[in-house]
C-alpha cells in the first residue's frame, strides 16, 4: 500500500508559517490573495491565496478541518490521488472565486473538496461537526445547505468557492465508491483493522466511536464550533 505522505499536515504547516509571515509583512496579503482583476496577469495567486488567512480564528478553524478531514482522505485515497483531489479542488474552487468574488483568501475551498470526496467515497465515516459526531455525508449536506443559504443571504464567506470545491472532491469520490457490491482490487482495500489502527495513531476517531456506541454525552465537544470553520 502507498506510504502515507502527511500532505494535509505539510499544507497546514505552510499555512501557519505564511500567517506568521503576514503578521510581520501585512502587505503580503494583497500580493498573494486571489484577486479576480489581477489573476490573469498574476496567475500565481491561484496557488498562493490558500496560504493566507484573515485572522487567527480563520486559520485555526481551517487547520482543524484540514488536519481532520485531510488525514482521513489521504489514508483512504492514497497520497497520489489525494494530491490530485487537492489540485482539482484548488482550481475549481478558485474558478468559483474568480467568477463570483472580487478577492478571496484561505484554504477552505480545498477543505470542502476533501469533505466532498469523503462524503461520496466513505459516507459513513464518523467526524466531529457542529459539536457532535455524525456521518460525514450528513455533515457535508449540512455545510452545503449553509453555503446555498449564504448565496441568498450574503456574508463575507466565499460560499460559491466552497460549493465548487465540494463538487470537485465529490467527483473523485465517485471513482472510489463501491457500486453494486463490486469489490475493488485487493491491494486498494483498507480493512477495518487498518483503519482502527490508523485512527488510534493519528486521529480521535476511536473517541467518536465510543461516544456513539455508549450513547455518551457530547457536552465536552460543545466548545468546538465547526460551523465557524468556513
């Protein structure tokens, strides 16, 4: 099986370092943001705007989502395909930004692409959303509903970028979803034991499973407002 590349973690580290840099040199924001009026003359903005964030809350919420969903998706898809998902989500979410917004920053378009991939390929993966554990397919529907609502009730959030990104990831998810009981190649199958070992090592998935299995209170998770991540 392909070696785990920690791509989501590496992207997050770059985002954190970039945020520190923008605190020292604030002018870098206007240089690296995705400005729809400048993107054709300065195409690097398509790649650089994902590393810039508006404030600490914006950064931390996106990093939480990137580390959680990104690590899961990379484990399921493999590092090579995961990188393709990231690139496709980058370009499609950027297209949505250029069409509908004057200027955007942040990596949430890619995060939504990752969520879209998981929601289609692994719909029953349990994640923490809105303070409670739930299936990722349900969480994705709730988030996309919020974005659709946001189109009609405008906010500073780039809702179209999120929608475009999720569509991109969902398309990749279709290729990894099992249809009609057909099995993938044995080398591509991840067993439940492998997933459990990986969750214990990298994630808190075992905690979420215990919460569901034991009907435990989720009060301790109330402080995490995942809806604020985007």
